[in-house]
């Protein structure tokens, strides 16, 4: 692509909105790029719910009809992002970690288009913002339920990729379970995919055959719950979305990602001219992470304990990672009463003491 | 009464006309599919086939992207077609593509951060060799133990994908990547980069290699003894044996060429458009190339055109998804129809339709 032609085209297309940025905009075209299908029932489904809420909020002032699903992370995503920028999108929400390079490359070529990258950390140019949710806070709640509910003292975790976001979830869930059940052990299986129902079902089956009776998942489909439903006494949790169709069991609770407030806030800021680059990382307190209904399969005392953990985190009284904590190899991570800072969390690449197995290297 | 009568010789007219007819039938059936989804079928077909080439908003960007997308498809399909003509079924080009990229990237990364113009050529050689050696596994198993090369080559794709995951997370992972999977970016390191050769054309070394392979395969098939052996073995295996064509040698040569070309395609992709070894590096070029090979009638020039057409459905399909809100699955079904109709109308090449009057008994 001839850089100059591209820039010229982009400039021509964007000339009008660019001129009116300071005073806000009359109409915003918001575009979304998804890693899975909108019907995945989990991660992408929730982002699409956020898109629909955005459209409903602003009516005619926001065109939020443009989205593309199942875009692979890599060369294809860069093309899709470029075509979106060329087609006149004012703000593009890229909703998967793996779009990071593509987002930053394309953003550099279209300075007047705003890019919002979910779960990323690179903001190479002024028009790139990142947003994320503290899913590990939700894991502390589901981990508590898991630790109290397991009969075999074996809980399982289906990881997607061994990146910090997953490691945070694994550690938080394990620590919470261990707190209420010192005998608990955790098995971890990696699916190496965000959305692959067949692989996720295989992973769940492998865990259940090892005697695991509580399955936590960091992957986006309902396949692990469908697998859990086949064995009496095995429970799991909705991931990203409520996954209510598996209520009351095996889905006994869920971690729901609620992106709507963020999407409405950011597009609203673009409309009224207050938009600024930023990095957002909100959790239970900010409403981005919600705990779905805890069903009656869970005894009242367990439910009360889980809600206590949830409310304490929301109130800022409890941090899922509070010292004294050691790393898996026995070295000290956090001293008594200490909590990690965000940079520490964002780069987490070790298991805490007590988890067996290795992070794939 | 309609009757099918086998032709003495395949019809030359129909062998050219069937791909065109298949495209037309795909457009009609696809249009019906899109209409059933509630979209304007004419607009959808126009967005897929016309907009990437001629829409003033996109064409300057998407036309070069056609070459980027078609390059690896053509390169792989040319190699496959030689084998298919000889009755040697290499279904595992996807695996050879991945291994070629891995070996080539590993060669380059071993020399990082040395600054030398020799590194890229060395990586090209390593990539080709990697694909070739991976293809030798099914070839040697077939010639030495008479295993089925379709099964072995296909199953080795899954082995290659696991190898890719392990390399992206382990040996080839970027030590400065903050714990995230994926290698260093090869397209941003001058010694290993495979950049656009002429700005604005999309032409990189992989596209050049694809064009050379088209010419090479054409000359080979028309003018060279090996090409004659390949054609003879496919059309009349017994006659080929009497003519002194060694089936063992032919299997090895066909797998060697197709493996090396697939490996090269992988290397050019990882150093150019994809940029890095990542978990999502394998995007199915090796499988799509099988469609391209047949759509091009296993003829080098045909494959060139078929590769470009296939690339057009990808790029146009992406446009149709976010411009018109067509689901990703509908686009995939549309691409699948192409092969379906091609195989269906292929019967006209080898058979003729006879309208006969029912004769009185």
C-alpha cells in the first residue's frame, strides 16, 4: 500500500469528523471486530451485547451496525481493521488480545480514527486506548464456591492460553478454593484456543476422568458445561456470559463480562468531545465483572460465603492476592498484608505455591 | 429421457467452461442463501466480487491485498497439482506450510540480531527444506511400507499444529514479549523482513515465487520428461510403468516439490504478512489450496486464476460481512459451494448428456 495514498484517502475521509473533534461529533460510526462468532454464548456474545446496548443508548446518533465476527488474530485482522478505517468508522473496538500488533499498526496509519483494544497493553499512538476487566476478582468468587462444593477435593481449570490473564485466573481461583478447603488440588488443561467447542469438551472430559468434580473454564463456549452435565455431581460456571441455559446445574454461578457501560462511556465521550486516550481496568466494583445468579444447588452457607467474598472485593476490603504468598518454587512473592500493583498483575507468569504442574514454556 | 454417455476423450470445451459455470452457479445459489438471510443478494454478490476491485473507497487497498492472499494459495496449489496429476495425494500441505515457516523462522532467529543480507536467503532455503523434509515422512512411509499417503499427510497437519503451538510458547517465544506467546516480529527485523517490493502493489517475494512457480510448472509439464512422466502416471499408470516411470521415484519427487513449495509459502508468510510465529499462524492456506488446485483444473495457468478468484472471495467476503452484516459462516458456506459445484459440473467434462426418445419396446 502506498503510504501516502492511504493517508490521503484516510485524511479525505476523516476530514470532516477530524475538524469537529474538539466540539464533539454529531454522529459516530462505531465498529467492532470479534475473535469468535457472535453466537458463541460467551466472550464475543457479551461484546456484541455491549454493541447492541450502545446502539440502543444513542439511537440515531450512533451507527453501531458494523461488526465482523470470527476474525483470526494475525495478518487477516490487520486487513479487516484497515478496511473498517477506510469504510468510515470513527471508533473501532478490537475485542481480542491477539489483535494488538494489528491495532497499533493500523492506528498509526489512521490518526483520526480511535482504536480501543480489549485486554491489550500497547498504546503506541495517541489514538489507541486499552480496556480490560479484572476477571480474577470473579475467579476468587467462583474459586470459593469450587473449594466448598468439591467432594473429591479435585477442581479443574480449562485455560485458553498461558498468558497472564489466565494465570491470574488460575492463581486467584486456587487461592480462594484453598482458603476454604485446605485439601483442594487443582488440575489445569490448556485448550490453546479462545473458542473451540470440541477441544474444550475434550479438556473437560479429561478433567472429569481424573476425578475432578468442579470445572472452571477460561474458554468461551458452553461445551465444558455440556460435558459436565453428562456426569452426575459435576458442576461448572458460566464464563464471560451467564450461560443460563445450564442452570441450575451444572452451571451453579457465572462470571459475566459487562462491556456495555464502557462502550457507552467511550462513544458518549467521542460524541460530546471529551474523548481522551486511556487504559481502563475495572472489576467487580466498576460493574464490568458481574457474578451471575448462584443457583439453589449451592447450599446456603456456601452461597453466603461466596457473596461475602464478592461484596468484600467490591468494597475494596479484600484483594484476591493478599500476602503472605509464595510463588510455586517457594520464593516469597508478597509479604504479610501486601498486594500486587497492576504492572505486577499484568505480567504474571508464575503459579502460586501449591499448584502442581508447569506453565507451558 | 436424459442419459449420461461417457466421452471417449474429456471435452476440451467443458474443461475450460466448467470452472466458469461453477462460479456462476455458486453466485446463484449464494444469492439465494443471502436472500434467505434477509440480505439483498445482488448487493452481496457485488460486494464480494466487485467492490474489492473497483470500489473507489477500498480498491486502492484491497487490490494489492488480493496478491498477498493469493500468493501462498497459488504457490501451494502448484505443488499439489503436480502430485494430483500423477495420482499422488498430498493432503497435508498445511502441515508442510507450518513446518517450513517454523524451520525458516528458527534459522533466522538463531542469528538474531545479526545484520546481514544473507540471512533472508538462508531462511528461504531453510523454509523450503523444512517443508520438503516434513513431506518426506508420508512419501517414505508410502514407498517403503505402502501406508496410505492421504491419511499420513493429513494427520501430520495436526502434529505440525501442535508443534507450532509449542514453538510459539516455548523455543521461539520472544524473550522480550512480556510472557506472551509468539516469536519476535520477523517483518520488523531488516535482515529477515519480506517487505512489499514495490509500494502499493502487495508484491512480496512470496508472490514473486508464486508467479515463478506457475511458469516453472507450465514448462515442466509441457516440455520436460518429468512432466510427461507425471501426466502419464496419472492417466495410465500401467503404461507409465512400461515406459520406465518409477512409481517410487514419482511419489518422492511429487511430495518433495509440493512440500518444498508449501514450506516456502509458509516462510514468505511468516516473514511478511503474518510477521511472526504465533498460535494463530496456521490459517488453512494448505487446505484452501486444494480447492484452488482443482478449481484451476490442475493446470498452472488455471491455478493462477483460481488463486486470485479465491483471494477475491476472501477479501470480498470480509467486506460483505461488515458492510452488509452477513455472518462469517455464510461466507464460508459460499466458498465451500464453489468446490461443490465444480465437482458437480465436472461430470460434463467426462460425460455428455444425451436426450433420447423412449423407444417402443
